[in-house]
């Protein structure tokens, strides 16, 4: 079994068990939380429904209290009721004003509660005050309430409310619709004699719990008068279902609120959470597997790569380019040690090879040094003397300039020379070429005096002037002027050679710029190129001597010629 597979199995074993434990613990916690939430939801439904039912019953209590409160004339409805004790003083006008007073006092309750059908006061002498409101119902003429069982039952409760119905009541004219009536005996404030029986007739939907049921699809709300159902919401719970049941007594005895909730349907409401939990658990397991695979792959990849490199080192020439090389851990140490081993091997091979090259180059220089330089100097002096005797000044000037160029070229005291000597070498070259081309071009120099003492690498300007003459001026066929300039920018010396020829074609410009971007490289021993001391060679020499960012730059000037710029550091 390879290393990567072993790591994968280890990671899966380490990570799968915690995920499984956490998943089981989370599931059990969810079940417990679901039970708690079920209890809370049930209690909330009971509390909301009870509050709404109590609010409806409180309206009935306010109506009863209004009977005892004094009105605008400082007389209460109860005071008017006492005046009816003397039957001889009862008149239709008095009954009319009493009904109007009752209507004015209680109409706000009627208008704000659409389930109230009417409010009536049944006096012990058989007289009836009040009227129906919702449908303008009224008590039939000749009805004797004191002789009816509901009246007698209410009077016997000493002020407690008695619920009559829901049922149809023959006391009302043309109204056989079942209704729910709340009956309360009204007593005198001081003598405690029965003054009347208050009957508030309501629609059976008086409690209207359906509008406050937050879960109408799983909960049934019922108001009971002992075992009699006064109000219930639509039945939504199937038979033989697992039901949660709660009861709470209301302020009006013996009313109580009964709440039935389907446990299965309530748990179904939490099913989305269970699905989400299952999805999270499954996703976590998949993520663990993926992470384990990624970790095993990433942890073993450096070792596997190093193993492949050691087996086939020729396919990995640069170990430092790999991302593991700079790692600050044991992997980085392995790669660094392996790279050091390769570097030591390559350095050994390189030193042995370069030592042999140096030996061969020394032998070549030894052969070249056997040429007697004085023989060349004496020959040029002889040519100069003959030209002077024969009165041929151009030959004399050319031989003197050529001799100075030869001495300057083979000068080996230092690779660095004052800029003034490099300019003199350029001037000697131009002198020969001006005579050759019958003075059809001019060489101009714009060199500040302080810069003439700056030391530069020798033989970097003359090849550029030669290039401008041959390729820029086309041997004086396309231009007649070469300008050499020098300036200082900060710590850099800027030398430029430009001509007024036709310039470079886009292909030549691209080719030369591409050549300037290449890294300097060795050539075979003894190999010579036409551009050996040309533009590219100057750039390579400057780069090898001064380093980056120094070197040569080529700028094309359309319709003005070409310009080569040398950038080197200022060395006093």
C-alpha cells in the first residue's frame, strides 16, 4: 500500500468517528429540542386563545358594570330600574326614555362587537327594557320572564353569570336561530334587592378563536360550559390520532378553554428542520471525506514528487522553481538539501569544464601574443613617412589614426578608460571613414567637460558609430550626420549615438530588441560571429560587467533615423 492511501485511511478513521458522534449527539439534541418546542407551541396556543376568550368575556363584564355607573344626569341605569318597582308609575314615555338611555350607554359595546345580538333587562314585574341590535330582534309581547327557568336559575346565582344556550329561544320574535346568552342578576347597591336580570344575547361565534389560532391546520380550540360545547374551531385532527390536550378555566365559571393539538402533525412542522439536519450531517460526512482526500494528496505530493525527481533527475532541471522549495518545514529541508546536492554536482562539473576552457584560451592567447606589435607600429610609421615624402596627406592621416586605434584596442592595462579616450578612439575611426567617403558625412559630439573624466568600459561607442554609418546612413546614401551625446541622470551616465538616416524597419527593430532581451551566453571556443563586437556584444559586455539594469537600449525615430542609448553607472 502506497503512502498516499495509508494517509487517506488514517484521516478517514480519525475524522469519521468524531463526525458520527457529533451527528448522533446533534440528532438526540434535536429530538429533545423538538419536544420542548412542541410543549412551548402548545402552551403559546393555549395562552393566546385564553387571552382572546378572556377579552371577549371582559366585554360582557364591562356591560354589566355600565348598568351601575351614573350617566350624564348623574343617574345610573340601576336607578331607573328601581323606579319601575311601582307599577302604577310606568308609562310608555318613561319606557321609551329608559330604552334610549340604555342604548346610549351600551351602543359602543354593540358596535365594536358584531357578535352581540342584543342587550335586555328583564324586571321582576315582567317588564322588558332594551332591544336587539344586530338584527333588530326584540322580545315577543306578553312574555313572562320571571316564570321561565333561565330567569329563576340566574336569580339564584347571587350575581354570577349563567350561560343560556347555545339554543334557539322562543322569547324572541321571528328568531329561531340558535344563540348564546349570558345572564346576570342585577341587585340594588344598598338594599341588595333584585332589580333585573341582564341578558346579553350573542352569536355562537362570540369567542371567534379561529382568528387567533396560529396553527389552524393542526390545532382545535373549544370553549366548554362544563360538558357543553359553546364554541369550537373546525375539526382538523383525524380520529385515533396522538393528541396533546390542554385545558384552562376562564374567568366566568364554569367556562373552560380546551386545546387539542395533533402531535404527529405538529412534529411534521419541524420536519423541514429534520431534513436540513440530515442534509447537514450528510454534507459534513462528504466534506470530511473530501478534506481527507485533499490532505492525504497534498501531504504526500511533495514526497512523491521528490521521489520521482530522484528517479528521473533529467526531467527536473530546476528544483528551486517548485513551490515546495521555499517551505519552512521538513519538506523544504529535503528539497533544499536535494537542490544543494545537485548544485554541488553541477558546480563540480562546471569548474572542471571551465578550467579546461581557461587552459585552452590561455594557450590561444599565448599564440596570439607571439605577434610582434612593434612590427605593426613600425610598418604604419613607414607608411606615414612615405605618404609625407610623397605628399599624400590623406594616407598619412589614415595611417596615424589607424595606429592610434590599434594601440587603443590592444591596450590591456584596464577595461575601464576615461570617456575622453573612448571619444578619441571614435574620432580616429571617423577620421578614416570621412576620408574614405570623401567627407560626405560629419560626426558631431555633445559631451559636457565634467563627464569626459568619467571612466567607462572601453570599445562601447565605436561599434555603435560604425553601425550608424553602415546601417543608418547606408554608406552616406540616406543621411549625412552622426551625433554622439552624453549626460548624467542621478548616478547613471547616459551615452547615445543617433543618426539622421531612414531608421529601422519594424521587423529589424523587433529583432534587435528581442536580441537585447536575451541573457548573455557563452559561445564555442574560437567561434567568431559577424556581430561579435557589434550591438548585441556591447549589450552583453555591459550587462556582464556592470550587472542589471544597465545595458543598451534601441529607440526608433521615424523619419529621423535610429538612436542607441547606453546606460552605465558613473565611475569617477
